């Protein structure tokens, strides 16, 4: 009896251990996302916006990386452009958030307790304007004296998300928008 | 033996807890982010409904160069090309000083009148949070000054500056009900320093009702009506009513409308001898607006 139980107990204890050690998650509530939608027509006014209010969380055990940003938090240099971005392009009152639910390739090396730069491959689903598309890009984790930062660049095609560019401004707004994301990550205290 | 049983149970229990925590569907949920209350934007496409002020404001640092144009009466027939031969206009500049404060000046060809106003947003309608503001509340105060050489000819009034002045104060109570529908009511007090007829009150009370209904993403139907409570007794003039479309072309908003009011400032369209819609005494008009960003927004 004793012999029978012991391995089960061991397994249970180890899984407990594993489950707890799995909760090393890292997060940020002021991640930066910016994009550039400058079209072919070289205009004086640039079509760029940035937000510092994106949130993200990374789970080192499952390698899941999730992002969420409020569309209204993007700031343009030009107020009218910001208005049109919300009203006509992203329809932020209908679709207030953009999210990314992704995963970092498990084959990539990434250790948080060792300083260094770790290139990673990220794949996942990007949802904005009510439409979800698969996105894949390469990003970078940087660990320096315990400070963890992550960044990535990728491009999205507006047509994939059913974001229409009216014919009148077709030359001004790029069909493919360049997106930059970057953030510092801090450990999440409670699991 | 008993000891092991207990340990086993405990271990099972713990792994259960640990796993159930792991199974939480979204990692983002762990951040406990609550949705914040955010101001409602784009209640109207422009800071004017048609003639009257809307609950919308210019963004900070934005300058709006605005040309308001009214043709002659539609019922003049083909000889006058349905009023298109005559034109009355107002050139104006509006500037967003702060997020909730804007100012504007303009000059109309009608009475060569100069007008200016200040507009302050007291409450901004918000949504998405736990506690939201249901309406927007905006205060507008302004003046108009008649710029004609002899505006009071034959009335015995001196052509002094004070005589030329009129003031107005408004409270705009508006709400964007849905993405498509916005309604606002505007109690207004208009004071004219000089009224030609002794039965006409110096202080006029009016209420404006304006709204918009979005027909498509870039086109909206708008209307703008004012009712006056205490104007000259038995006056037969119609109350100002304007109907039109806002067309958003990307860089600017084009407002095309039909109105029975010739005036393009608050004094002018509230007190003017507006024609009757039923008799076709109405004018085609348009507002052109071009917005320049003078001060760049920064994070």
C-alpha cells in the first residue's frame, strides 16, 4: 500500500511544484504602440500616432503573450486626423479595443535571469476593427540588469481588417501600415 | 500510512488550485484592468449644426477657417437661377484654445456684421466606465456688432458703437444617443442694445433644437430649428429652420443645406425676417471648413 501510494504522492507534489513555478508572469500597463500610415503622396501632414496606454502580459511558462489597447488612446499630432481615425477608419465607438493573443516560439531561447538580447518569433491573432487575422513577426527581448524589455515591428494591411480608405484620400493613407510595439515588463506579484 | 493519506490529499488539493488558476482563459484578465469612462466624440461632424453651435468642439490647437455661404431665395425662379445669383456669406476663424475651450470670430456680408464668441465645455458625455456622464453641457457667449455706416438711419438713434451691439448666451445640452443619432437642445438668451420697434423686447428668449442622423459613414443628415418665445407680437416671420447634409471628405467637412434663415450669426438668424418654408422662401447654402493644426498634439 505504502509502495503504491508513494509515486502518486510524488507526482502530485511535483505537479503542484510545476504549477506554481509556472506562474512567472510579466506585465506592463504602459506599453507603447505607434504606427505610421504615411501614403504615397508626400504630404506635409504625417499620418502617425502613438499611445502609451497599451497593456500586455507575458507568461513565461506557456509563452503566451497578450496585448490590449484602447483605440481612443492613440494620439495624433492633428486633432482632426485623430477624430477621423476614430470615427471613420477604426470606428472606435463600435470596436473600442485592439487585441493580440499570441505565443512566442517555444524553440527560441529566452531566459529572464541572464542578461542579453533574445530574438524571438511571435505568432498569434490580432483583432481590430472587429476582425481577427493571423499575424506573425519577429521581436526582441532585452534583459539588462534585471530590467526586461520587449519590442517588435510588423505590418498590417488595412484591407484585411475591412478598414476602407475613401477614394479621395487614397493617396494619403498607406494601404499597409507599419506598427511598432515596445514595452518594459515587470513581474506580476500574485499569480 | 495515515500520514501519507493526508499528504496525498493535500497535494491533490493544491495541484487542483494551481491548475485551476492556470486555466484562466485570458492572461489579460489577470491584470484586472477595468474599462475606463471615455469621452464621447464625434457627436457632430462639425462644431456647428448648420447655423447654431453644436455640442462638438474643435480640438486643442486646431484652427478652423470657415466660409459660410447662403444663396438667394429658391422661389425666385429660373431667372435668378433659383437664388444662385445672389449670395451672402460669412468668413470666420475658430480656434481650439484648450481641450474644453474654443473661441471664434467672423464677419458677415449681411449688415456688415462682426461677431465673436467663446465656448466652454462644462461636462463631456462619456461612456464605457462605471460612472458615465450622460450628456454634454456647453456654454456659449458671444456678441455681434453691426458694421454698416448708418445702421439706424431715420430712427433717431445715434450710430454709436454700443447701439450696434447685441449679445447672446447659450447653454447647449446634447447627447449622442447612438453612433447615428445625436440630439441637442439649446436655451438661448439674446440681448439687443437697440430694437427698432418699442414692442420688440430687448431680451429675446429662444430654444434651439438640433440633431443629426448618420446616413452612412461619411454622410449625415442634420437639422437645426429655433423657437422664439417673446418676439414682436403677431410677427409673421417663420422661425429659422435649416435642413442639410454633412459630407465628410477626409480633410474637411462640407455642409450642404437648405435654410429659411439668411443670417449666419445668432442675432441674425434669430431676429431676421425669415421666409416661409411652405412658400419656398428658402435658400440653398453651404459651409466649407478647412482645419489646420497650429499646435501639434503630443503624448
